[in-house]
C-alpha cells in the first residue's frame, strides 16, 4: 500500500506564500497585457514556482499540492476582497 506524501505546512506558508503570489500576480497584471481569464492560471503558476523553489523544495509532490493551494488561495483572496469592496461601494450609494 502506497502512502500519501507527508506535507509539512505551517502558519507562515499562509502568511508569506499567499500574499507573495497575490502581489506578484498583481505586478504582472500591471506590467503585461494578460487577458482577465488567464489571471488565475498566472497565479497558479507563481504558486507552483514559489512552492517548488522556495517553500517545499525537497518534497516534489508536497510542493505541487501546496503550490496549487497557494495559487488558488491567492485567487480566492483577490476575488473576496474585490467583491467586498464593490459591495461596500455600492451600498454607500443606496443609503440616504
């Protein structure tokens, strides 16, 4: 029976990796004309790069898993903040 890989993650992965992927993705959006539908793919690629070469460089399968986590978490954080900001802005116009 083959076991699942052991993935060592900690609090710092979420505090450093996800914001780093989010910031790098935003910088790439400013510098390059990337279509909007490719932005989650860009974030996932940066999440994989961060995990493979920095966070989990000695555990390939753990790095793949965590890289996907970092990229998708960054996309989720961005979508959540954007939706919250738009809701806040639109709710201020409805009040008298």
